[in-house]
C-alpha cells in the first residue's frame, strides 16, 4: 500500500485536452471498450450491460525489459480499480457525464518488470442501485497506451474477463433521503466464473473524435488522483480483543461476537478485513456516522431517529449501510469496492461448524488531496478546534467532485459548493476542484437556461435559486481565482440564467411565481426550505438575492469587455431598489419583511438586503437581537455573517459561533447538516465550514480587492483578541499577517499591493513586507 500512496499523491493533475496527442484526440483509439458476455458468440442487449455486476478484466504481457516510461489512459463504467502485478495503481473514473467521460492518465512503468506482467481491472456496475451522482452508459473498461510501441497493453478481445458470481447488492435502510449506492453481499463459495474473451463495444472515442452522441465521449480528467492513506481505528467500544491493532482473534465454532468499533472521528475509507477459515460463517459490517437513541427509560423502543451526543453509545441502536460476507473456509482480505463513510463500525460474526480467525481490521482513508495551507495562531483555544473540524468536514465532502455529504447523497449541489469552493481557495489554496465544479455546473444547463441544482446526476433537479448562486460562484472565482480568463466561456451560460429569471419579472421588475423548487434554507417553518411567498408570488428573499447577483454579473461583464451588458444589469438594479424598498420595508419593525403583506420576517431577507446594497440602517443590530424572525441555519449563516461584517459588526464575530460550539459539545467531529443537531440526517455537510473562510476574511480581514486577488484590502476585526497571526494562501504565494498591540506586520506575495484599514484609517500596502504602527 505504501507504493500506492506514494504514486497517487505524486501523480498530480492530468493534462488537459490540448496536451493529448493529436492521434489520440482527433481519431478513434486503437483500444476498444470491452465488456463481459457469457460466451464469445452470445447476443446481448445494451440494457443487459446496465445490470448489476462485478467483473475482473485481465491480460498478461511479456516484456523483454522494464520500460523507463509507460503512459496509459484508462477509464471504466461505472467504476474501476486498476492493478499492475498486484499493486493497486489507479481508481476512477472521476465522475462526469457522457459528453465529458473522464479518463485518467498515469505512468505504470514503476510497476512493470522484465518478463511476465499482469494487468487486472476490477470493474463494477451497480445497476439500478447505483449512486444518483453516477451517470452510466453500460458496463465497460478501456485502456489505451500513449505510445504506439506499447500497444500490446491496449484493451481488445485478447483481454480475458470473469464475473464475480457471489456478489450482490444489499439495500440500505437509513432515515431520510439516501442515494449513495448499495451495500455488498459477498458469498465467497460461489467464487468467480471462468475467464472468457472480452467482448468489444467499439473503439474509444474522445470528445474530439466523437461523431454522434452515443456512448462515452472520452475527456481527460482535470483533477489529481485521490489520496489513499492507511489508518487504524481508535478503539473498540463494546467487545474484546485487539483486532484493530493487527492482533488476530479466533471466533470458536458455533459461536458469535459483536464488536462496536470507533474510528474516533468521521472518515471516508475503504475498510479492509483479513480473515481465514470459518466455512459458512456470516460476517456483518455496519457503518454509521452516529448511533440512534432509544426512548428514555427504555432499552427496546426506538426514539424517532434521534442521535443525541455522538460520543455516546449506551442505550442506542444501529442503522446504517451494511456489507455482509459468507466465508468459504479460505483466506481472504475483504475490501469494499467503493469507500464507506463512518465513525462507528459494527463487526459481527456468527460461525457454524468451523472456527473463524480474524487476522486484521483497518481501513484506507480516501479523498481529494487537499492540504491545509492557511494557519492561525492565537491564544483562543476554540479557534484551532473549529478550523480542524471545519477542514475535516470540507475534506470528507470532497472526492472527485464536491459533495453535499459523503454518507447519504454524494451530490455536488451549487448551494453547498459555493462555500466549499471558497474554503478550498482560502484554506487550501487549491482551485482544481473549484474549476471542475464550475465546468460541471455550466454543462448542466437545461434548455430554459438555468443550471440543474446538482451535477453530475442521473436524476435531474432544478433549484433556480442555486442557479443564482452559480453566478455568485463565478464572481467569487473572478475575485479569488488565479486565472479569471477561465470564466470567459461561462458568460453565455450566465446570461442564459439571467434571461430565465427575466421571464418572471412583473411589470415592476420583481420576480413572481418562479417555477421549480425555490429552496433557500432548511428553516423549520419554511415548507421544503422555501422562503415565504406573498399572494402575488413575490418573495423578498429571492428579490434581494436577484439584485445582488445582478451586481455580480455586471462586474463580470465589465471585466470581460461588455459594458453595455453591465449597464443593462445595473439599470435593472437601480430601478428595482426603490420598488423593493416600498414593497418590503416595515418602518415599525425597522426590518425588511419576507413578503409584501409584511406577515413574516427572516434573517435571510435582511442579510441579503444588506449584501444587495439596500438602505438598511439599523438592520444589522436587529439581525442578532430580534428573535421574532426566522433564523438562518448553519448553512445560511455564511450570508448572515457576510452581511453583519459589511454592516460594521465584524468585531463581534467570535460571538456568532454558538451553533458550531453546540456541534462540538454534541460530540460531532464534522459539521451537521442542520441546526437541529440531535435529529440532523447528515453528520457531515461542508456548507457549515464557513468559519474556515471567515476567520481569515473577517477576523484577519484579508480580502480580495481586484480580479485575480491582484490587490488586497486587509481590515481585521479582532474583537477581544489582542494579538493574532496567520497565513492565507494566495494565487501568487501567501499573505502573512501579524497583529500585536500597536502594530501590524503584513507580507504580500509577488506583485500584490493594496490597503490596510484600522480604526477608520487607511494605510497603503506594497508588495513584500509592510510594518505599520497602529497606535493613535
């Protein structure tokens, strides 16, 4: 495994289409997509190739000498793991769609040798039970050598294939919406079928060589290989033994064990269980983020899916994704095909007439290879704890795409991804997943103009408000990304989204009766998270979001040289502001109402009003003090905090963190999906990781003041902190700040300049080190 980890971390980003050889980009590949058919002459339907199945493709290649380099391009459907001479060297493909079907490029030379070499690919199709984020055409595998001289590796009908006859899907039964794939039932006695010749589905066609829309249009993956790191469990909470530290244990014949194992923190990982003997023994593995409470004073009655404190296991019961194994008496190491998300794992064994020996149980962590590049030093012990939990949450919600949550959905929603993208840039200084997410969202647009709410997905869903947040993401990248020119081909899509909304403008310019699911936030009093709508179909939350986004769009248009388009959006904003003021402002409350009849109020509408530049004197004070309005959940607090900081309340930031403190007090090691922590479906939603942005943008005060972060505005909000220092990654390097009583030291990278604002006074900043005396 050490070799694997080293390779995958060094593999780095893949070349884009412009770096692929012309003969591999503009012409059909010599390699074929191959699949399994029961015999070489069988007639099969494409539909049959969509069914559940697990296959092993294999080829032996004899080499006269070990090559210095051997680049291959590899992909599969649904998923594959590639092994060279027994070493796992690649997994994929990175999720996309049929128009952009990813292939990975890697050098397998380090794993080859003179003499016989075996290439083996484990390929599986989860059929109807596949993850909703997984788009699919048919079971298939393809491997194309980069050099014609190494064409012997290419997939063709001289590859062999076998089918796993003992594996079948296990349905998952958990509370709430679950679409992240089935568990596995593995009956080892059924084994593998005999190897037969693979069936060809035709040559590989890249995006540049496809002449019709059937099948896969191959496209080079833009992201690096996922991290793979072996990890050990923290403790066994119920049961005995030291299996989790590699010390074997024997389960006697006709007996059973039940181990409750704690990882200590939530993780995404491939479990690996090594065992031998125990013919017909049944082994169960159940994975849970947290256990569920029994009703008070009861050990038998379940309590409506309440989780309570995640550190507690007493008087609780298990619900979770499960894998089941039936031993055949031989030695095996079981590893799940896809990763599992868990803090707790329940390992049960029931033997028959033969004892079973469990030899080891560990797992291999996996995730996008983000590294923390931001840092913060202060005497407040809560801050590093919040940053640590936040970054763990962001990492577990980032694999080959951003995900709302790793356990339940694994879908890249725009509302979540906006916050995740800023965490990636502010905390990890890594924009690779950001750029891919923006591509995915652009690719998802439907004929009406708006994006889908999440993508990739095999089930289309529209949330128009998320299409507006997509424009916000484009604006974020303009300000914080390294290469704003990347956005140029997104402008047409942005205009299409705004054209969609323009169709629902009333005579006064307000938005009315917008179709589809206009989700804003999971407020308990808002059915399906939809902000209140008045009798004419208007909603202040959406109207304020709209005019803020129009201002973002105008800035994008002006940057790319379209001042007329910018002026159109700005004129619309100018006309709308007095209309919205007249409709929604309630002078008696000193707040903006959610509807024109002034029957409901929310932090959401008033936060967005501030961010949109509406007249809002005194509103910021009421956002915290007035408890008679709908409160933002952990997700929408990102916008609440932006508004409060814009209104001059940033020095109170450390007072706004109660929901995050509650998460920690409740034993969570990642941020829960909703503010109702005990009953939150998901224990891991990165839309709650906004403190990993805000400690740097609000407290340290480091913000972009020009496209590509070319200029900075640094305005700290230290509150009761007397000294603090930190590092913020930047496209040109890193920004270093040190604040002490009476002084500030600020180091800017490259050509970056800007300003430092302290107690109303502005100081110019030049590239390099700046020492400022702040005493009055």
